């Protein structure tokens, strides 16, 4: 049995609820009147009120950590930014103009980079092995950035896709297949709504978006194709081109995604579905790139950030100081999760399909840390305090199901102990453990909290190298 309308039960007293086989509806009998009510898996209407009422699939909040992958034709010049085409041709920034004048003939066009996007060293299994080693629970691959080049053979992007030109391969399919074969990682796909220089979009923009030639012939067909063909469990929308959500028919597409798509029960979406929708609508909020509020946010959010601080795409001219250290990356993960968010950490592969050694090193280092401290990250919830108000660089997470509180130390104290001011402890009941090491002694601190005595360990004896987790049980 399938319900056609999404309804809410108002009267709760003296109601007899009977399950219907299949679990999609229930029979509610009130005064001999039979009413069909469709609960969390019910149909959603193409309105933001209805779309935003959908509960976020639980797996996303539990995952905490994902990998963003920016890869496309911009990986060929690999200079400045993934916005290379726009900065060179639209804004005509001097650094980009000079770069092209010095290295390419006068008649060279951006489209001429596409055949050089060769991906000859791309091995999807190798990538997913690195992602698995990082401890990431989901990945988000750019299937099309604002340049319009699709990493699959889109019928709506003729001769401007990875099957027709360049690699001559369906790169999205290769990544999707490898991720599913790997297991333990969920597939996410990024897709830009608009394209900088697409004539149809430019025409609609000139008409102040009173026409919708571009979304109906390009954007929406691509989105439906991505979902039906690759079945992503994260759909990361971006690039509204200052056009409102009505122009993109965002609520209509999302209603289909949540009601009838093959991933309707598990798919997660972000908040970039039209001008003004960021931080207001969608499954979780991104608000801005590198979003970190620094405090607990009630609505689920994601901090999308990049290891190379100056670019999302690969840059040949990056210096060592441009790359975040593993200490900073671990701290960013800890602080993000403590405040209720997920971390989506970006790498930019090369045009020939390699994940550069410095990116691989950072990812594997993150995985080494999570092997020891993952209990304080995965499947956790924000605690009543996010940061200790006395001791600097101590952040909290919790697992109510284990009655556990985690205090993560971003720095190892020099004096052999650390004071945790926030937990309420009881002598004889509270126990403290250093993850990767074992039980520790503690004593009450005044006026509140506890002083944990840390073990004297050599560098080789330390359970990890960059941040350390104290697990408290029997505390509140």
C-alpha cells in the first residue's frame, strides 16, 4: 500500500496504530474512521516547507568525515585556481593573462586544454584505497564544475565531456564502481548548476531569468541522469549563478529525489539550490566555503575546506606553506565535529589522474589518527560543552549510548597533567582512559572538574602523534 499524501497526526490519545506490510504507511483508527498517514518515508511536495521537513538520513551525521575531489579541465593548466577560465577570460586577471601569454600561442582557447586532460595514470581502485586509509566515510567527486566539462559522457554536453575528449573514459562510473567495491565508503557527487560561458545560461541571465532554457535543457537532465545512473548518496549542488531556486526548479527536483529516486531513503543534499537558499534550505548547511561557526549549530552543517589553502583544484605552483599541516587538519576535524558538523576535506588530483604525494600523505596521516581516536569522532554527538572554558585546546564530543564523554587534547601538556573543568565527576564511579594507551589516574579539581594525571611516555610510546583523546565514563 502506498500513500499519496503526506499528512500529520494531530490527535494522539486513544489512537490505535496498525502497521501496514512494507512499512511505508500505517493505519490509524480513530472513532471507527480509517485514516492513512505516511510517516518519514512519505511523499514530499515541491515546496521548501515540505522539502525541509525531511529528516536527515542518520548515516550522514554518524559519518563525520568525507573527502572532496576537484578534478576537471582546470587540472591541466593547474595554475592559480580551478576558476582559471573565468579569471583568465572574464576578469582578465593579470597573473592569468601573463601566464597564458608566456606559455601558449595567441590563438589558444580554454577548450584546447581538454585533449590534454588525459588521466593516463588514473586508477580508481588506487584512489579508493587511499580514501579508505584516510578514514573517510564518504567522498564527493566533482562531476561538473562551472566550466561545464562533465566527467561522464553526458548527452547534454556533447564533445565537452570525458568520454568524447581527453580521457575517453567515464570517470564518474569508474570512481562509483571502485567506491562500491571498496565498501565502507558512500558515494557523493558534486554538480554545478550553472556554467560560466554557456550561451543558454547567458541568454537566460540577460532575460533576468524570466526564461529557463538552460536548466530545462542542461542542468536538470544532467541531475536526473547522475542520480539514475550512479545513485549517489550525497548530492552536492553548487553554483547558482545568482539565479533563484524557482529558475532551477530546485524544489521540484528535490521532491522527485526524496519521493521516487533510487536513493530516496538515503540521499543527503546540501543547501546550494538557488540564490538565497544557502543556510536556509536543504538537507544540511554549508553556508560558505571553509564554514566553521566555532559554536554548536542546531541544524546539521558541513565544513568543506581544502588542504591547499589557495585552491580546490591541483596547482603546480603551490608552495609547501600553502598546504595545511596534519596538526591543523586534525584540529579542524575535532573542532568541526565538536560543534556538530561534518568535515569535507578537499584534494585536487593532477590532469593525468594522480593524487599528489603531499595529499596522499595528509590523508593517510588522518587515517592513522582516526585508527586510535575514531571512537571520539564517528557516531558521536555534540556534548553540552564544546570547548573547555579553562584549559585551552581541549574539545569535547560524547556518546550517550555508551555514557561516555571524550575530551580531545590538541596539545600535550608539559606538566604531566591536564585539568578538565567541564565534566562533573564522582570519586569511585568516574573512570578515565587515554585512547590507545589505557586507564589513567585522576583527582578532583577545584572548584569543579578533574585533574587527569598523564603518563610519562616517550615519542615512540605515544598512542598517536598529533592530538590525544581522554575517554570519561561515569561522568556527566
